[in-house]
C-alpha cells in the first residue's frame, strides 16, 4: 500500500509539473505576442488571427480539453507557407521584417496546436524570444523595459518547469518515490516556491544585464530600425505639403522630441523650432523648390550653418541646446530661429536656401544632436523704414496661382491705412488673429479653393490655413513671403529641465522678407487655450521623465556618453573626497581652537573660580545620577530596617543572597523558581540554610510578615559564613 501511495503521489506530481509547464509556456507566448502587438507595427489581420488562436488555446488549457493538428497536416502547412512567405515578401508586405514576423506568427500558431514534444517546447520558447526581439526593433518606448521584465519573469518560470519536467521524465518513478515519498500537497508547495524564486532570479538577471548594458556602449544608434515603419509625422515635414496635413498631426499627443536649453531651469523660453520652409503654392498645397547644398564638417565635429553676427547687427543673444528626437522617420533637424552651429554624429548634412537642415546619413537617423542659435531682437522702428521695393531674387516668393479675387481685395482693405510693408504684415497678422477662430476640425469634403473657403465661409481652421492666408495676401501686396513648418515650444518638465514637444505642438507660421533685414517671422494663428493642470498631468511628467531617461541613456547610449559618464563619476568622486577632506580639516581646526581657548582659560583660572567649577561639576553629576543615588540610598535604608517594608526589603535581601550564592559557585538560572533553586543545591548544610532563608523570604514577600523580614539579615550572614 505504501508503494502504491508513493506511486500515486509521483503521478500527481508529474501531472502538476506538466500542467504548470503548459500554462507557463502559453503565458510566455502570450507575453511575447502582447509586446509585439503593442508596438503598433503589426497589421490588423495578423493581430486578429493570432489573438483568436491564443484565445482558443487558453480555453483548451482552462477546460482541460485538447485539440491537436495531425503531424502530416503540420508538415504540409509548413511547406505551403514557404511559398506564402516569398509571396508576402515580394508582393504583400514588401519588407523583410514584416514578412519574417508573419512567418514567426504562423509557426507559433501551428506549434501551439501540434503534437507537443520537447523540441516543440524549445521552438515555442525561441519564437517567443524572436517576437520580443522584433518588438525591440519596432519600438524604442520606455514601456518596453517593463514589458521585458514581465516576459523575463515568465521565461524563468517556464525554463525551470521545463527542466523539472525533463528530469521527472527520466527518473524511475517507482524507486525514487519509494525511497522519498512526497505528500499529496507537494505540487502546491512547488508552485509557491517557483513564484518566490522566479522574481529573485529575474532581478538578478536584470541587474547583470543593466551592468553589462552600461559597460558596453552601442556601436550605432540605428540597430535594426531600418526595417521599422516610418511615422505619419514625417509626411508633414517633407518638401510637399497639402493643406490640412499639419492639422491631422496636431490631433496626436505623441512625444516628438525633448529639448534642453542651457541655463534654463524654469522654462522661460517660448520659441519656434524650424523644420522646412516652403515657397511654391499651387492653390491647395505648398512645396519646396530649394536645392540643398552639403555643409563642410569642421575639425571639432560641428557644422557652421550661418555666419556669426557682424558688428552693428541688431542686438540679440545666443542659446545652446540639446535635442533628443523620437524615431518619427524624419531627416530634418528642428532648430531654433537663426541656427548657427550644429553638432552630432551625422555624415553628411545639407542645408537649403530656406534654412532647412537635412541628415543624409542613412546609417545614423536623427536621434540626438546639439545646436546653437542666435535670437536677434527686432527693431520695429527700423523695419517701418525698410524699403517697400522687393529686392533682386524675390520673384519666386511672389508667384501665385489663379486666386479668388476676394483674397486680394481683402488684403488691400486690411492694409489700406498702413504706409510700410512691415505695418501691412502686422495688420494682416492681427486681422487673422482677431477675426477668425482656431479649430482642429477638418472639413468633411475638400473644397475646390481651400483658402477662399477658409476666409469667406468657414472662418475657422488650424495653423496651416492662417499661415497660408497671410503668406498669399502678402504676395498679392508685393511682399515676398513663405511658410515654415515646425513645432512650437511644448510643456516644460521641471523634473528633467527639458521641454516636451508633442505632435500636437506642430505648427505653421509665416516669414516675410524685408530688404536690409532678411526674413522676419509672423504668426497669425490665434493663441490656443492653456490646458488645465491636474494631478494626472503631474503624473505624466514623471512618466515622461522616465521615458526621457530611457531614450537618452539606454537607446542613445554610445561611447561618447559612456566617456562622459565616466568623467562625471570620476569628477563627482573627486569632488566628494575633497569635500570630506575639507570638512575634516575644518572640524580639526575648530577643535584645536576650542582646545587652545580651554587651555588658556585653565592656566589663567583663579583658585576661587576653580572651586566654583568643581562644585558646579559635582552638582551636575549629582543631578544626572539623582535617580540612581536615590534608589541606592533607599535600598540601603530598607536592608537596614526590613520590618518597615517587608515586601521590598525581602526582594532586596533575596537578590543579595542570590549574588552571594553565585560567588560560592551556585548560580540561579532565570527559569528556576526559589524552590527549584533550593533543590538544585547539593551541599546539605548550605541547602538547609538557603531553604530556611527562602521560607522567610516568601513569608515576608508574599505574606508581608515583618518578623520574617527582620530574620533575613541574620540568615544571610549564616549563609555568607558557610
């Protein structure tokens, strides 16, 4: 019976391991697919089909049912999908990464419902890791690290159970369990132990991984992002732009970039970050006709985008800033007005006549760069005196397609009383700001003439319509103009000292040319309402700070950052040690001064003063030990007159007796009662004396007998003079 019971326990344990292993392997696949689907890089049919397959497999595990594809059918399906893969690669997805991901998902679905053998388990685990690798290619968000930690936790449990399952399968169940039978609840304890062990292993693996991650810099900031899909934001900053595109971008709150300006810890700047300047208008959209030229690289690794201000130029100030771009699939550097210097690991870099700066390095898409810009102060009085005659080369910025005649009439009505071109530009800017409304709602149908529809029918729109209307009206008045697409300065995060620029901050504005002054910016778009701040907004800043740290120190961690981190660590360590040394020297000097003063006062101290100090010291000592002195005096008084307080004096005399017995070699244990202590004494005469002392002690202590208390001093002397 014992042997049968042991075998039953063994079967129960094997079944428990098998069940937990199947659940853990399913969760491993589910977690890997969840990470891949959350990147947004998968097409909807693939997500729907795999989700349905996982749902069915989860139902089978929960209900204990099982449905297995015949092995021959599995082989045929795999061979057929080889042809499907090439069709997907060349005609459907037309991309290596997407087609390969489809292949991985197909293999996972097939293996989930095929005959489960050890090699199938290893294959499913490997394919789950491939999905995690693909998700790391398709996203650089900080949420990946938390999802990866969850995947790692499930992976640890899965592989531990896989090894246990393999070991149990190789053991002789009868002999092993007969020698060491397990209780029926063994599989439950095993599950609890796994749940406790897996997080510890996961944390150790993560700690080691992060240590290696920071010690070894990334060779390139690109990784496999060449295969990742480009962002829709990139189309809004290309050389061709249809009216309404910026409005579509503004409906997203996705983070585009973080900007950190030197010596700005309060968020005092309200700047515009130039992307692309567009000069050609066809009535429905703008395009860029400028030809870019390559910028030479200086020896310090920087690019000079413009000449430094000449003596006599309008006053202004320079700012130095760092930009951390999100992977939006764009090759335009977003820079503050009048950019002067650009620094970054990009080769080559070009610039066009409109001031747009491009990255042509396919191996290094824009991720992080530094720049310096000059912010001139506008002299309004001097601009009013600027010439109203267009300069040579202004013709491309005056060209217009056939327009509704009401647009030019409106421009003349607005600027009828403005004598200078600058005042005309200001008048149009103010008119658009005050007579039209701002909205991100786009028209349901595209009008034949978008500008006429905006100015005379809808009278509301987003920044593209305001900027385009102003630029066109300026051209009807003979003032060269163009529009610029970029971003407004976003929300300032005081946790990181960075401006958070989102897609909703995308913006279009106008630049007008004035002879002798160059291009001057105007913004006819009404100011948007300031969002209400709440606790969730503050929480978003903390989330953004974590995401910024992830992008800056994980994704863009290279040899330069490693070198700077090492320098900062060495500098901070040296600064800390210097501070400790200075503090020790300061404290040592202070102690020396106190010692010298005390020595001087003691040497020159008079006898009377010394006596006063001695008396004061004695008084202080007595005051500090008053309680202890009071107890000692009271105990002495009670021992001398035990009859006045039998209980207290009996306790004092008993403690004194126990102390004397310890000196005689008989130590009373804390666990012993007085009677037990008497029985433990093996000398008959001494035992009789201590027993008699104990009887009087108990009568005095618990019976409050004064006569028995009076007898204790004499009995104590008899014990002491053994």
